[in-house]
């Protein structure tokens, strides 16, 4: 099983590729990419969780309904790794990886998929942003 130190090693490799890593706590890191995406990586055996806070939910119910439909369509067709969801008043993009046989390539593919989805979808999601 992948350990916390193994995850730190994965992150160190990404830092060499231009990402900025900040350890927020034991088993919790913030990864800032050159595209200004902030991915929080959480080591929570038996899984590793990657999470991005995308935006606040719109206040108006009809706009929320439109946004939810758009997010569900992305979940069904555009995302290779992870899914959009709602956490409190925010849209989040998350992926969960099993630590049992995780390797760097799988971690990197998941991370890249999340940041690519953000870059690709933000234009379409921008009209739903109120701030």
C-alpha cells in the first residue's frame, strides 16, 4: 500500500514539473499549478482524495438547476477521472484513488485530468459565477 511518504514523493516529482506544493497538515497538501488551479490532496487510507473548489453556487434556484444539469452532463461525458459535486455552497471537483496499488502514473493522470477539466469547463461555467 502507498504510504504518506510515497504520496510526498509523488508531489515532489510534480514540483519538479512546475507545480508549487504547500503542506497544510499531516497528510494534507495544496498543489498550485501554473494554470492557477489549486488541488488539495488528502491522504486518508485506504484512499487518496484530490479535490478542487471550483466556484460558489449561484443564489437563484433556476440558475442552480441549469448549472446542476451542466455538471451532470460533464460527469456523464467529459470526465475521465473524478466528478463534479456540491459541498456546502460550493461546486467541487473530486477524484478518489485507492492506495493499495497506486503508482505515480495513475496519480499524475488523475491530477492532470482534473486540471484539464477545469481549464476546459471554466468558460462554460463562468456565466454561473456571481463573483
